[in-house]
C-alpha cells in the first residue's frame, strides 16, 4: 500500500519523571525529562523511508494479527516467508480455527517460540465461537484473546482500524529510551515508557505513526550502530545531544545461560522404522514431536543416560550404538548440547510414560510431523548417512 504524506500538529513537549524507589532520578539539570518532539518530521520520514512490508499492503486484521504474532522475538526477514506460507494454508480465521493443532505446529516449524502458534490457534477458535469469525475491534476484547498483550493489541488495532492505541515493542523501547536519555534499563521503567508512548502517539494518524516509530527503531535507531544523522528526531533526542547514544539503552547485568547436556536416541526397529514421541501440550515445545532422550546426570556416560532415559520415558530396552551427530542449540533461557546416538530396540512395547503419543515412522514419513529446530538437524543427518 502506497504511503502518503500526512500532515499533523507540529510539536509536542514531553515531560516524564522517572521514579527509582522513593527518590526521583535527576536526569539533566532538572528533575524531569523534556523533549520537544516534532511528530510531522517522523511522518515525513516514514513517507519517504518506511519499510514496504507485505502485511502493510492491506488493512485486514487477520493478516496483521498473524504478522504481529510472528514478529514477536523474530526478525522481519525470517518472518516474511513464513507469513506468506501461513496465509496460503490458513487464508482466514475460520480455516485456522478448524485446523488440527498438528497442522498449525507444522506450518510454524522452525520459527520457534511455539506457544505463539498454539495461542493463534486457540484465539482463532475463540473468535469463531464468540465473534462469529470476525476479529474484535475493542481493546478489552482483543486483550482477552490468547497470546495478545498491550503492544500486540496496539499494533493490530492501530494498523487494521487506525485506532489510537499506543505500542511498546523492542524497537520502540529503544527509540524512547534514547529520546529521553533513560537513566535505567527499560525493564525498570516500563510504566514511564508506556506513558511516553501514549503521550507521543499521533491520535489523528495512529496507523502511520506507530509504524513509523517501529521503522525508526528497526532501520535508524538500531541497537549497536544508530544512524543518528538520518534520524528525524535527532534535534530532540537527549541521548544524541548528550553524546551517549551508543551507551543507551542501559542494559541489565545478565547471568550466563544455564547449559544442559542431553543424550538423544534414534531408535530403530527391525522394520527399519524410527521411534518418535509427541511432547505434552503444556510447556516448552508443547505438542511437537522429538527423538526421545534426556539430561545426562552427574557421573553418567552418554550411553548410560540414553538407556536410562528410554527405560524411564518409554519402558523399553534398547542397545545404544554409534554416535550420529552432536548439536549445540540455544533457547531464550538456556542452551543445550544434544548427543545423538543410533539405538536398536531390543524388547518391550513403547509406552507414553512422559509424553502424549508414540509412533514408529519411516524416514520418508517423518516430514509429516512438526519437530523443534534442533531435531530437524537430526533428521538431516539421518538423510545424509
């Protein structure tokens, strides 16, 4: 959709106080943050430099909603092919609501953070049941849908319906933190950042303004090398004028990611089939299929771990064979090393002791099932042998 130049009021004077405990932090010579912000300059910049993204080419709330969910924790360039494939498979709310969850997870495979897909599915069913398949337009109703918080709701309602609802995604937090030279990490000033976003919002042109704010953070006010010379707000930006744009936003001290070492079994039966199991629907990677295994305990060898885990999880006996592959993978809160071995089924009928379902499948059939990203590397290794 072609962007048009939009005229708005010229200037906003912004004043916000940051409170730490009972004391007010002195940010400059005064005890408040002030920035004279020209909304029109941002809209002019957006008309010239805004991104041409597929979900901006219409005002369909369903496709905008899908894009907003996919863009949570995921870069635009990664999302675009998934977005197109998703709309081909689930072109509207009704087909998504009636689809089997396994179909939904398979369409999401590789995008990560699979609770997003499960929530999209649940929300679509709720929209069909409670709103006749029509995406709701009231903020309270949108917030009641699974997987939708304030920022996602604001993104949908402003983009689809031009409603004046503020947003505060990662890009916007960074822009605002630099704009007012925020003296604390954004996570410690969320209330104040929401106040700033709401105060800045152009209520006559919320669709374009919110999109412009996101694009400014994504393309100009970037995390490591902000291109301040191209920024339409550089004259108002406290961080730029103080020469601290590279130091902001402030970061919280993070602990090293916990690491887990996992033994994984590719179990073959006499028919040349492989055993896979489906994780329970709740928790990390819920509803996805995987090769069974578990954490290596202190003093255990990989082979001992795999034999024990398979006995505990599936109630069968196996023989652990050659190593297939070792995979390092990181999630948001921990990292893992998967030590994958070929195994041979010896005795016992597999039981879903700690999973929802078990299947014996051929390598040709395995693509029918949704797997976590690390497990798809195991499948690729099997095909290379």
